[in-house]
C-alpha cells in the first residue's frame, strides 16, 4: 500500500470515530496541546528499561513528586501506570503480597458497591474475595457496612474519591479512622477525582488524600482530568515497602528491579503528564476544574428548569439525572448526535462534563434533552 492509499484508509477509519464534541459519556478528553507535543517528542521512549531513557526517568520522578505533593505527600512512592485499573490492581497486589509473606491466605478486601469494575478484575486476577459495602442515600459508602463485612482475613478497605457513576466522594476521613484503629490498609481510588477535588471551592468537605493518616495508597489518573495522553495513570504509596512488594528482578536490563505490571511502558505519556503539570501548574489545573464545574452547574440548573432532578447535587463534574425510560432517552439522544451514559442504581442519565465540553455544547444538549423528554 502506498502512503496516499494508507492516508485515505486512516482518514476513513478516523471518520468513524466520534469526536469528543459529541461525547458526554467519557472520563477522557482531548489531551492538552503541550501533552501532545511532549508525547510525540518522546514517542519511542520505553521507561520499562529506564536506564536507556534517563531523561524520561527524571520526568517520572518529578511527576511522582508533583502529584504526591498534590495528594498531600511529596515523599510518596510510585510510578506512572497505564491507568486506574493497573493502579488499583497494583495497590491491592502490594498489600496482598505483604500479607501472604506473613502467611495469611483466603484474604478479602472491602470496596463500596459503587466501586469501578476494575475491582471485579482484581478478584479474578489476585484470587481474593471482594466484598461490597452498602452506600447511604447520598451514594457514599456506609462505614458501618464496611465494619460489618470486616473479619480477620480482611487486608484492605477501598474508598472512592470521585465515583465513576455519580462523582460522589466516600467519607474517607471515617474510613481512615477505621484503618488506623483496625490497622488495615486503606486504598483510595481517586482515578477521576484526584485532579478535581483539590481544586474545588468546597474541597475541605472532601478530605481524601495522604493528609489523612490512615490512607496507604492512592490511584490518580493523568489521562482523565489531568489532560495527559492515554495511557497515563499513577499509583502512589505512603510507604516505600509497599512499592517494593511489587518488585521483580530484571537482571539483564539497565535497572535490576521493576515494579510496574507491564514490562515495556510508554515514556511518551510520562513526558505528556510532565508537560501538562509543568505548563498548567496548580493555577492552570484549577482553571480547568473551575470551568468544568461552572458548566456542570449550567447543565443541572437547565435540567431542573425542565423539571428533571439530579440524583445527587453534583460534587464534581458528573451530572446524573432522573428521567423515565432511561434507555429510551439514551437512544433518542443518540439519534440527535449525543453520546451519554447511564447509571445502574438508581438508574439515571449520566453526563461527564470534561474539559472538551463548552457552554454551546451544554445549551444545545439541553435543547435536545428537552425535546426528547417532552
Ligand atoms: N477507578 C475509577 C473511579 C474510574 O472511574 C475508572 C475508569 C477506573 C478506576 C479505571 O481506570 P482506567 O479505565 O484508566 O483503567 N472510569 C471510566 C469508566 O469506566 C473510564 C472510561 C473513560 C470509560 C472513558 C469510558 C470512556 O469513554 O467509565
């Protein structure tokens, strides 16, 4: 195939992909232009053999320190993963390995029933039981339910800072107290919320990071609200010993140990994450969140004016609306060119107000919604 023909083929495939300008169902977005530039510049970098790519490794170390500081601990230990799934797997694997060395078997962990489906993969891969704790009327995990599920084989509790479906934040402060009392590992899944909560006006209501003594590890994804390129997640541990639990020996590489789940690993998305963090800084990231939150308010207010109520008042940039015949509404909106998603319990329409969403998009979506529900 010559290049022109290949170009036509690629363009044809591209035309079948939806542009984000029609997508309200995704937690991904267009990467920031500085991320795209850095990604291209480091396209061949494999941080899986980091001695060959020392500049990339320096960027990863700095990114871990910057994100650690954002999470209340600039001395946290971790690495850039492929996303929230790998980060969650690695956190649970670290504590599982540590307890296995102590001789424990038939272990279990407790996650909120609102947890991301990556925890179902974890049950399968790590062969541990994943117990699901109930939530309150605001869809936050109920600490009493967590305590009831706990036994001598419970090795970890999980709290979610920004649930996938509702954008709700669990009472991590209470979980942290339980973690301290019971000496149990507490993992916080902030894959989505990690780059949102620190910039909210009412952030003090949602303590979730390493400033809480009981928090042992955090997942936070640059490829979601961090506007980096895919794949970019991040796992952070308070203590280095947990990162060491993940080590395998890599005798013939430039480094003697590796902690990551994957072998070959994208240095490009490390560079992209570095670029966004350096270029935007906290002020720039806050502006992104401010804008998303103001459009979230616009969408919820518009829906209320049509007599449609949100399931919860949005905590972050996720809008869930109570409508009759949710699936019918999704189909009708799709016919009008809008991609939205749904929640399971309670059933609702779900929209994520990512950085690619504009005021015009929200207004024209509300018009479409109004026509559909009428
Ligand atoms: N933890 C939480 C709280 C998440 O919301 C997600 C993904 C993960 C972990 C897993 O992250 P990775 O997908 O990076 O491994 N949340 C979104 C979801 O499952 C991911 C997503 C993004 C899905 C864009 C679809 C989409 O179009 O809904």
